[in-house]
């Protein structure tokens, strides 16, 4: 941050909008003669550098907040996978062994344990499906992608609209190829 500079752009660049994002003025908002007012080129370059830096930080913060939110959703969805694993590996052994023995009172022992095994697979499958549904709902950080694309397009437009060449360049002045100064 550049401190101690005075001007309408610098005074406003430290404020934030309602969402907490830094405010970046796109044009001079107070007075001036439309051609930079009384600001020097160095001041304008410094302001532009400060605004680009603020813009990059804001883009990064937006991306971070969206990604963190999606990761939290993914963690919540993975709880179902954990539940499925715990049921299938630990508690199911004792409970389903009991069910197999209970069913063997009415069915043959091998048939009762086959039914219990299928019940175990169905239980694990249901929880795996619930976890899959939660994880499938994750989405890309749409606002960040849109914002980055808009910023890139704006920077490209600014780059394509370079300052037109000055008459001095055509007459061999500043910016003319070396060795052609003052010659037609």
C-alpha cells in the first residue's frame, strides 16, 4: 500500500463495498479536467499498480472463500462414506452374526448367513449412495471463474487499445528506430 498520497482515487481505494470487497474506482469520480487533473504520471502509475494489486488480492480471496465452502460440503458428504465403512467393518460383524444365528432357527444355516451377507451389502450400498449424492453436488467456484474471465477480458481490451503512435515517432523523434532520428 502507498500511504501519504493525496487524491480522490487514493482516498477511495481503501474503502470496501457491502460484501467486504475492496472498492476499485474505474474512473475519476471527483472533479478534475478529465485528463488526469493535477496528478502526475507517476501518481497515476502508482494508483494503477495499487488497484491491480488490490484486484488480484480480491480475486484470490474470492477463490479461496468459494473453494473452502465447497471443500466443507465435500467433507460433510464424505461422512456418509465413513458411516458406510464403519457399519460394514465393525458393528456389522457382531450384529449380523447374531442375525445369522437367529435366522438359522427357521432356515438352513448356510441360507440364513447368505441372507445376512446380502443385508450387509445393501446397508453399505445405501450409505455409499448417500455419500455419492452429497459429493456429486459439489460445483466449481462459478463466481471466481466468471470474475477472472471478466478481469482478463478487461485487461485484454486495455492492452489492445494501446496509445496510438505520436507524430514524433513518425518524424524520427522519441520511439523511432535507432539510427533514423531526424531523417525522412
